[in-house]
C-alpha cells in the first residue's frame, strides 16, 4: 500500500472538549463541527464530542440533517440559518436551533411562524453575517409581535486571536447592549475568546479549532494550552536520490543543492491535500527526525532534504502531528490549521486510533 494516511484520535478530541468545558465555567459549550468536523469526520466528531458538551454547531442545514439521520439527538445550532421556507420547516421538524442573521430570514419566519428555536446574529464589527444592533432590535420586536421569542443573541469576534487586539472589547460591549435591552442571553466566544477573554463567556461559548488540537494563537502553542493532537497526516519515503551541487529538484527548479545532498521522495502531494504552496523549508519529520521540504510540492509527491537524517525507503514521513505541529506547517505556508485540516482529499486512508 502507498501508506499515505490520516490518523484521527477521538480520545484527543474528547480531552480537548473537556478543556473547553473547564474553561467555560457555567457557560454552555457548543462544539463547532462544521466542514466535516474540521476534516476529522462529521459523524465521528459528533459522537465523540456530544458526550462532553452541551450541544453541537454546524454551518448549514444539510450537516445537521446528516447528524439527525445517524441518531445524533444533541441540540444542534445551524450557523447560517435557513435559506428558504422548506429548510425552515425541516429545521422545526428536527428540533434544530437556527441563527437568524438578516431581515429576509425574519420574513421567512413571519410568513410561516413555526415555533423554532432561534438566535439573532449581530454584526458588532466583523462585517460578515449579522444585523446591526439597531436592525437587530427592530427585528426582535417584529418576531415578538408574532409570538416568536429568540433564545438569545449572538455575535462573532474578528480579532480575538490577535495579540494586538483592541476590537473584541468593543464588539462585546455592543453585543451586551443589545442582549440587555432585549433581556436575552448572549453567545459570543470562539476558541480564542474562550481562552483569552473570560468576560465574553456569557450564556454559551462556541469553540472550534481548539477542539482539534490546534492553538487559535500564533504566539501560544497547543501544548502550552494543554491541547492534544487529534489529526496526524503521514506518508512514506518511496525513493532516495543523491543530487550533485548545482543540481535542482522539482518543478520550476526552485531548489538547488549547494553541496552533494540526499533527497527523499515522499508519496504525498497536493492531490492528497498537502498544500502546493508549502515553500522550501517547511518542516516535516522523517523516521521521527525533523527536516524540511526541498523543492516544489507536486500532485502526488514531494521532496525532502535528508542531510544528517538516517532514512531508508519505506520510512514514515510525518507531514504534521506529534513531531511537527500542524500550526508550524500552517505558519510556514502562510495559512491556518483550519485550512490544512479541511483540504485533505479522499485519497489518503483514514485511520481511527
């Protein structure tokens, strides 16, 4: 077998969820498992985390319905809410909680006033989804006049993970003003705010990335936060070549040997979900020994510098996991761990360990 695989560790997911619960104090914890459980598998993630938290969060109705079909009866929050009246009816049938982020969704509710559980989404500064505080107050009164009482109000922080953050305090103040005016609970905290801003916990927190063993902060490691690795990506060495000084490696000849160098060829590439834009110098571990990429990532292969490394064809190469953290790889690639987790394709073997 080719040997390219992803290991998923439910015990680590459960541990990380317990960390979130401990940090949350009296607040409910709704675990965000959208995008196939951040690439860990929607159903496995749901089953693992449901035992540890108050509820689950997904992005779209189809994700919630897939969980209900598999017998997941936990409370489920649908973050983008309904797109049409049929989705609204189905959400009611399945006892789902809906985020209402725009007046047109309120119109859907008023046209078919089902007793659905809903949260009003506020735009407090991120300027993505959500209504302005003034608009949210107006829509809340429309709903109440129709006998529809929101469960609460929610917002999403733009910069809680930023070391120089000054926006979160402003966003939280705006959100509390609306919540207090309406006499409703508040949900605001993501992973970064759960860890960094206890004053944001309110009624409900919605952690995501920390559950998957990755730090939300560039300046604090997952290990420092007592988070365990839940996703390990590995492949095998399939060839070892000796390259003379002055010879280049890979497409575009982007890497050139300055001395005679052993180059390892690894059976993984962007066709498996490893980022093509990973530059030379991105860390990997060959047979437990750290080294770096040498040359451009191909569809099915990549190449690594074996200088000072004892390695043989067939040895395991960790792309990220225990020796090389996913956050290190993400930083080298100029991206975030979320993207790396989510872009793994269907080709690598999935192993539950």
